[in-house]
C-alpha cells in the first residue's frame, strides 16, 4: 500500500514537505509519494486550478499500481475530496488539519470566511503568503533550519482553486481519518473539530500546522493504522 501526500496551499515541492515521513512509513511497510500540484506553480506554463490538482492526484493514484491512502494537508483536503471519489484503489483518506467541503461547496464555502490575514491577494489572480508572523503561525514547533527550508518553498497559487466547488465527495464513500493538530495557530482547533465531525475517525496530536515536519513518527503511526 502507498501513502500519497497532497500538500497545502501557497507552497510547492510536496516531496520536501513529506520527506520526514518516508522512513517512518517504510518501517511500517508503506511506500510513499507526493503529488505535484498545477495550481501552485509547480508545472511550467499557465497555473492550473483545483480541478487540475485533483486530476493530478487521480493520475498519481492510477500510476501507483497498488492500493493508496490519500493524505491531504490543509488545502490538500479539498483536493482529495474531489479526487478520491469513485477511485477503487483509494482505500482511506487522511485529512491533516484540513477542510472537507461537501457537494457543491468550495474550500471558501466550507471555511465560511474571507481570505486569512496571512494571505495576500495579487492583481494577477494569484495569492501568496504574507511574510509577517509565518514562523509563529505555522512553524512554532519546528527548528530554524526547517523553517528556512519551508519558507523557501512558498509560491503563488491560483485564486480560482479556493472558489471551485467539489463535484464529488470522497469522504462520503471512503473511510476517512481527520488529524486534529491541537496547537495549530493557522486553523483554530474548534474549526478543525467541526470539520472532523464529518469523517469516520478523529485523532488529535499536540502539534502545530505541519505534523509531518514536527511529529513524523506519530503521524506515520496514524497512517499505518488506517492501512489495516
């Protein structure tokens, strides 16, 4: 079985974000991979949107050649909600401090609020992270070297991706786990728990927004348990 990672918004290089998970998951018998998202300036040419991201995930699922656990972080939860439905090889969904839109809802609809204060909207139809307070909001439990590596991977993202409604809802048909990150300063824990009420199982970790960087062993065990 393979754990496929779908990263969050406004960053690129999913392989790097997931790199600390490779060895812990391998010890538990799971292969790993990370999907390249067209909406995050990871593919040459015009920026894609959420549907392009979902298509990339579906392609990765098909190429895996084995059963898959889809792991969606933050914005990535919207993508796996769209991409994981109707895919017989998708055996479980892992939502990591994420958002789960229902049929016809976009990420923005599911959140029910305007752009976060740490997001800057640009005139070219993209959004970027504001530089202020990023370490405090997203990486308070990571060392300085990790923070520098993470921030170097910030990238513009298509604004369209946040407003596009899902046409299929994987969490209604695939067993799902929500990982609540109780120390997350970007997505309040109350909001996470409200989203988590939609899924099969909820697990809480005392960590910030990126458990795959700060607590890879704990997250790997949750993923491995879902494979049983």
